[in-house]
C-alpha cells in the first residue's frame, strides 16, 4: 500500500513540474522586436512620437499644449457651473425646509393624537 501511494504521489508531483516547463517555452520572444534598433529606426520612432504628440497637443517632452489647456479650461468651467447649480439647489432645499418647519414644526417632532 505504501509503495502504491508513493508512486502516485511522485507521479502527481512530476506532472505540474513538467507542465510548467512546457509553458515557459523558448527564451527568445516570438515577435520581430529588436532590443537594439538601428539609428534609422530610432529616428523613425522619434518622428512618429513627435507627430502623435503634436496631434494630442503635447510636446514630445511631455509638456502640455494649447489643446490640452483648452480641454482643461472647458472641464474646469463645466465643473464650476455644476458646482454653482448644486449650491443653488442646496440653498433652495434649505429655504424650503425652513418654510416647512415654520408651518408644521420639525419633521421628526410629529406626535400622533392620543386614542381615547
């Protein structure tokens, strides 16, 4: 019985190790990526990066441009408008609550009429 258990245990331990080795595969990447690009490839990459930065409104060095500033200004303006609208709604609610309390008392102070 112990020999059979030992055999099953060794087989079970060997299977995950073999599967892990198979999953690792070759050490070289499967793509055509070069870790040492040629000067021509580097200049093409820099030109593409600069073109993308210009389209997005950011300099190649990462500094913000007018397009991003305009977007941020618009977002800030919308935020301020929504904030003012929220404050106006809050003030209206407070005003209505004070009117309600003046007419009917505090909302939690209602006492049911006594049964006779």
